[in-house]
C-alpha cells in the first residue's frame, strides 16, 4: 500500500473550518508507531497448513481433526485465553416485547440472559429486532455494542442500560452512567431499518454487561470473568485465563444459545460481526463457536484481523499496555517479540473456514493496518482452497470501495475508523450470497 497521502494537511490546517480538522484529528494515529510501508520488518508467517510437529496438512480431514484444534489451543493459550462452557443454570427471560416496533415493520424483543440462578448473578440483555411478516425463521446479524443497546436506535421502547460505561459527553454518558441523552447516539452504526427491510433480524448486546471495558473490568462484581473465577475457586488471574475479548465472545455464543430456543431467528444463519475491539471479538467468537454461519470483522486491527508481525500501527506491546484486560496474560510474552508468537492473525481468519468470513478496512484507519488486515484474509486462503472453496480470489489490496472475494470477502472503505452504511451494505450483500 502507498503511504497515506496527506500533503494537503498543512493547507487544511490553515484554511478549513475547525469541524473538518476535528474529523481529521479524530483518526487515531499515536506518535511513535510505524505508518510507513517501507519500514515494515521482514517476517515469516506461521503456516496454517503445517502441524506443529512439521507435518503438512494435506486434506480436509487433517485440517478439521488435527490442525484446527491445534490452532485453537494455540490461540487460547497465547492470545485470548480459555473460556468456560455455557453455564448449566442459564435462563432466558423476555423482558419486553413490542410487535409493532419501527412503525410496524418489526418486532422488538429484549431478552435477559441469566448466567446463574440468583438475581444478582451476572446477566446480559439482548436487544432483538425481527422483521414482521416473514414466512419462517429469518437469518440474523449479531454484534456487541460499546455504549448500551439503547444507543443503537432512538426507539424509546429500548431499556436504558444501567451498567457502568466509560463517561463520554458526546455519547450521553455522565459519571459512568447512560442518560436519556444517549438514546440513538450510535444509530448511524446500526442501520436497523435497512437490515429489517432486507429480511434480516438484528441483535445486539452491550459488551459491558459481560465485562466492563476498563483495566480492572475482569474483577468487577458484575463481570462474568469474576463470577467464574470465584466459582472455580481461583484468586489470581491465570496466565491463560480468558480476557475481556474472550468473555465478550462467550456472551455472543450465549445469545446464539438463546436463538436456538426461539423460533423467530434461524440459529443456523447467524452472522456474527463487530467493529474494532468488538471486531476482534467477533473473529474470536466465530473461531470458538462454529455454529456462527458467517464471521465479519470491521476495522478490527491489532489482535483482530491485522497481522501482528507487521508491527504497522498498533503493536502487541501497545495493546497489552493500554488494554491489559483484553487478552490473556501469556500474550504479554510477545510484547516487542511478535516473531516468537506461535500464531498470527491470518490463522484466526482461517479458523472461520469453511464458513464465509469477511474482513473490512478503512483507508484512513492506519492504526488498524488496512494492508495487514487484507494480508490476513489473503493468507487464510490456502485453508479455504484445501477445503475446496474459493478464497479471496485477488492478490493485491483492492482500490477503495471495491469489494472483492468469494468465501473470504474483503473491502477497503474510503474514510476513517467506523462502521458505516457502506460497510453494512457489503455485509448484507455477502450474507445474501451465502445464506439465501
Ligand atoms: C483503540 C485500540 C484498538 C481498538 C480500538 C477500538 O484504538 O488501540 O485496538 O480496535 O480502540 O476498539 O475502537
């Protein structure tokens, strides 16, 4: 990829209104990191089709019975941590339902998922919209959100989250609590009506229901991680204990457990997706849980779709330092030592196989390393080919706004770090191709 082209930046600084500048500076690009393709170090990627003992993986059976389980163990042990099985006493309670939501085109349902018996035990809230008038169970998109379910749509019937969240005036969060002002503030990231009109259900969950997104979040009273640590009689965080990303991913699987019990959504046609840290989460959810039909990563970057060995934009040290709760403790062993990692992120993409997987980047989102995300998709291709499937089908990073791919999809959207209507449009088209 060419270097980012901002020769006009100085001109802009002098001439354009403050609004445009604030959009530009909103591009997260901390100093002291590499954004220069010519300075990407040489690296050798671990081969997705070679067992740790050196044997080649030559047929689909060797992939699914040997190499895939081996890679899962490596990612659990060194990157995301190990997660518990679904809790025995888990219960689903319908908290609210409106069959005439969105002007009558959808049914809105809120479901409380209780992970254990007591009312104070950890739980999460699913917000679900299902199109009305479908012939049978519909395919769905499922993803976590950053600031509460009520931010996804201005629909006044959505319960305002009472959980801890990061204070943020523009999101209407004051003193770590959501206020009425936060209703619908993220509606631009969740084109609910479009999704419904295309015949899909949409479900979302606040990630902070599972683990609050802060350095000590894993220990928070409400966190599923704290609950299981106590239940399993551990006081300290184990080196391969699940971090927040794995716990969030686990929550997505519990939502899928719910869909298996409910008839409105076709649980065999659920696409799991997420943006940024929640895109890393969607990829890991898709790896851990093969019931997800499609896996979609939007601008997930380091620890998501981007190759760690490229050290372009965010690095392993930086992510482990800024977000000490996201990955397992063992991942810190690879701070400044990415080449020692037994895996790299193309193998995470390959863990979606044979299911369709989509990776999306944005031109200005250099922190997430668009080219590294593309290369991950590319280097996952041999696994798809071994399984008799088309992979990505192109060798070079495509031009902006030019979606490519077959069973592996990819696009580089023009613009910054976000999930937009354009991105959703591609995911809907991809799902139409694979699920209809
Ligand atoms: C930070 C972080 C990224 C992450 C992003 C997000 O920029 O460094 O790894 O993807 O936040 O979740 O928005």
